[in-house]
């Protein structure tokens, strides 16, 4: 059985920025991120939203994470969610309500392109179909 790659990034709520995580301390409740090799940053859990890599890639081979917004060749927008067991896609309509859910393994991700994420680009979800 192939080992699953577990990676995270975080959305910093106050700075409104995404950071790649290189360490998580669950006991002390903080993450360590890097801007560059010499400058580690440490954020407590209450300042960030932890987003897990879905072990999937879009049409441009960009890594897909929780809360990414994807656009399909059908013109619809999809968000990536995680229920703690599986990652899944939610098709969005123009009122920002989920229409249908698919687990990532049920969907041809080569038909999707990441266009943003729900934290940084929530205005995209207001359009539903682009």
C-alpha cells in the first residue's frame, strides 16, 4: 500500500495570506511556516485555518487543497471540502449553496482548474457559473 503524502498550508485570518506549513505542534497548538529558509514563522491555531493537501492535482498539475475553488470545463465552480474521512467536491450555484457532492476519486480532475480559494476569493462563489 502506497503511503499517503500529508501536507498542509494555512490561511492566516488576520494577515489574509496563505503560508506553506513545514511543522505542526499539536501539543502546543501552533504551526511553523516559512517565508524563506532563514525566516520561520510560528502561528497559534486560533489565528489560522489549517488546510490539507487532497493528494490531487488540477489540469495544470497544481496541488489541490481543502477550500480551493475549481472551475470545470462545464463552466461550473466547485469547492474542495474534507469531511474528516474523504475529500469531496461541492458544485456551487449562484446563491452559494452546494448543489451536489462528489468524492475526488469519482471526478475527472483533469477537467478542473484552480482559480482561487474560499478564504481569499470568496467573491468567486457568488457567481456560481462562470
